[in-house]
C-alpha cells in the first residue's frame, strides 16, 4: 500500500476556533430565481465541506478512512488496527509513538482498546454514513442540505437519520449537528458515555504526571551525584596543583639556599686566603692581584644575589620570578670576533690538540638570546632550513610551551613549534633520516614527535612505571637506526625506545622486581644499575653517556646497559659537581657537563679526565646562573641555555 502524505487532526476546544454554526433557513418564501441561485451556492459549499471532512477522516498510517479510531495523548487519531500493527513491529512495547509529531506515549497495558475515542471524528464518521433504518424516500443527502420543492421554503433535516422535519431541531454546540428528538436522546447518551471516558483519561493523566514526577526526582538525584563527583574531582585537582605550587616554591627556596651557601663558602675561603701573610710569599704582587680579583668576583656575586623577586601570580596560579634589571638585547657578532681565524679542529683531531684548544681558546659570546622565559633543551637541527641553507638552532621554552627555531647568526626567530597538549618541553633531539624533532614533556610524561615543518606527527609513551611508560622524562638522545634513549628521571632508569611507535628495546636503572619480571616476560633487555634521577643523556660513538644527577656522577654504558666507566665527585672546585643537570659531546668525543650549582661548564676527555672549566656565576654575557641545556655543533660552537637568566648563549 503506497503511503501518502500523513495528515494530523488536532482538536481545538477554543470557542474562537470553531466553525460558524449552521444557519437555520427562514420559512419565508423566496423568489424562484433567488432559490436557484442559493441552491447553486449551497451545492458548491457542500462539495467543498464534504472533501474537507473526508480528509480529516483519513488515517495517517493506512491512508484509508478511519475504522475504530483511537486518539493518543497528542490528540492525533489513527485506526485501532493500524496502531496495534505499529506497536507489534516495535521492539519496546512500553510506549506507542505518534508518526505525525513523534511524541512517545507510555503504555501501562499493551491492549490499545483502552485508548480514548475522538468524539469529533466519531460524529463525523456517523454523519458520513447513511442510517439503514431511514425510509427510502428519505435517502441521505449532503450534510446541512435542504430540500427545495418549487418555490416552497426549505424544510429541516436531521444530521444523523436524515429525517426531514418541519419542527424545530436540537442543535448540539459541541459538534454543531442538527438532530431530531429521537437522535438527540441517543446523542445525549453518547455524550454521557464519553464523559465517563474523560474521567478515565484524567486518571491516566494523573498516573502519567506522577510517573514523570518520580522520573524528575530520580534525575535530580543523579544530577546531585554528578555535582558531588565533579567538585570532588576539582578539589582533588586543586589539591594536586597546590602541592605542585608548594614544591615549586620550595624548589626556588632550595636553589636560593644552595647559592647562598656557595657564596658564603667562597667568602670564607677568601677570608682564609686574606689571613695568610703576603710578605712571606714568593710573588707578593701576584698574590695581591689574585686576592683583588677574587674579591671583585665575590662582591659582584653578592650584589647579584637575590636580585629576582619571587611572587605568586594568582591569575595564572604560578610562582614567578621577576627581575629588576631590564632584559638584555640580543648580542650579535662583533667585528673583532668575526675576524678571528677559524680553528683547525676536526673529529679526528688528537686529544692533545683538542685539550690545548679548550684550555687556550678565549670564549666570548657570539650570541646572547633572551626571547624565551626559562629555556631548557637546545640543539642544532641536522638539516638545513629552507631559505637559510643552514641548520636552525632549536630552543625549548618551558614557560611558554614553545620550541623556537632561531637563526644563530642574528637571533631572529624563524620558526615556532607548539601544540595545545604540550605542557613542559624539556629535552630535544632529532632523527636526521626522517627529519623529525623529538621533545620530552616533563609534565605530560610523554614524548612529542614533530615534523620538520612543525606539525605534530605522534606521541610516544604514557605516564607510569612499566616498560614503555615514563615519569617526568628529561634528557633524550637519538642513537641510530630508529632508536632513541630517554632519561626516565622519575623512575630512575634509562629506556631505549623505537622512534616510530615507542616500543621498548631495553631498559636499565633502579628497576623493581616487578619491572624485571615483566621485562623478562616481554623479552625486554632489563639490567639493574645504580641510577638516581638521571637528567640528561648523550651518545658518544657506540657508548651512552648518562648524567646521574642524584649521585653527582657521569656514567658510560654500552647499548645493552652494561656500565663501562664512571667519573665525577661532589665539590665546588674545578672538576667537581654541585648540581649537574645537562651533558653534551663535541665532535671529538670530549664530554661537556653543565653544572648549575657551580655555574660552570666542565670539560672532560673521553676517558673522564678533567680538562678545564668555562664560565662563572653572573647574569652578564659569558656568565651563567643555572645551566639547563647544552649542545656542541660540528664547528665546536657551544650553546648553553640558562634557566634562571632566561637566556641562551652561543660561545665559540
């Protein structure tokens, strides 16, 4: 059966919406011409009214005249058989849906015969059907018709039985029908029956209303539970943020206490030197000059100590350091430095020549770049940047969550790499074959992988202590053949991962029994070695250099985690560590360690023998406050990032 356009029948009980009452014809005689004219008008009106009524009596489901019509709560009416068939096709029999408006009506009983009838539709159906008991002479005529004989006045006709009567008919203000006395009594009985149905509908409406109220209260109970859970999670998050802020504040205080102790120790040492007699020394003038030089250095450190003002930013919920001095502009090459002849070093240079270079070379900053708050990892890209024909220097900005690509000749920012999920970029390294940039995120506990153009390609690892998981990772280094080594600082271990999917190849460090067992089950090479908060890592030919910051040691491993060598000890004199954080390797294999506690760069031979120390504490060019990143280019350009001075220096 083809489905036509569905019709809807909304019954209005507003008096203003009703059709005008049927006019009662006058008994006065009318002229013959006027009678035929009125007859023609009435015929057209009857035809239009008949079509309109017929459309209202069509079921929206079967597109045929309604049989046993039943009305839904939305007041749309359908055949009882059609509703039962539609309900039978539904999987859920707890409701019946209206195809006209989409309203769903809950059913207490799947028996649809209990649904109410539509009084208007019932009356119109009765009006459209002739009554068999009527005489043949009184055949049905269109609704509201009048019989006209010659020029006589029309007579009245009952709307139900079609009986012609000259007496007054009863008019129903509900259905606008004109009824004879007999049909009127039957009509009144029908109204009484339907009034009884109204009572049943009202009771059903009460049950439906009460059921909705129960559902409403249940929903509010769920909402209250959701509110409790939401605010409990927010309170927990705020408590965690509070703990992080307190740790940050305590860390700044610890750094200040450490630097204060270092300055006091230097003052005490200088007092001891001043207390020694100058007259009895071999060269009193040199002793005097050295004391004055040490004195000027200490006085400068005292003047610079505490110059930063630590505040709590309530809007950003951060502990920030504000410096009273203005930011230093970018320093470019001076003419004297440009004219300095290039060194003759190369990767195969002898250790003696490289040692002589480090000891005899005068290091001056060629670039002082301070457009980034709290820089961390630094590194030269192993590919030339388009348009520059030379590699960019990449700097990780932990405060602004941006990786800057800068031109090392003038400090201009050429590229900015960031992502909405990047939280605290720490270490950086590069895959020269795929031209990909790897960035460790200390707070997100993962590794972000960016393309050469700065698009995020993938993320490696997640938070945890199992193989392939990280906790506060810092240093990272590319080895070869799609392998990277990462310092899993929070878990006191080093992990060897695949650059494509983060799959673990090996791990070594302070591994728990559970980690060793699961590593063995997963066929992951696992080795127990003494590491405490490893912060940085570098590759030296086929060896892995790990800066064991917690133990103040530099340890040399092979790719399988077997320790080959270690060196370093705690102290303040040259060659000793206070708070080492970063490590780098030059083209000849010499090891450079950035010590934030001593504010120096310590240079060692490949075998761990100390060579020299570069720099001193301060905030001017060539001085450091807290070394947080280091790298050496193939031309022996040393790049140092300073976390506290908010600067990056390139020295040669």
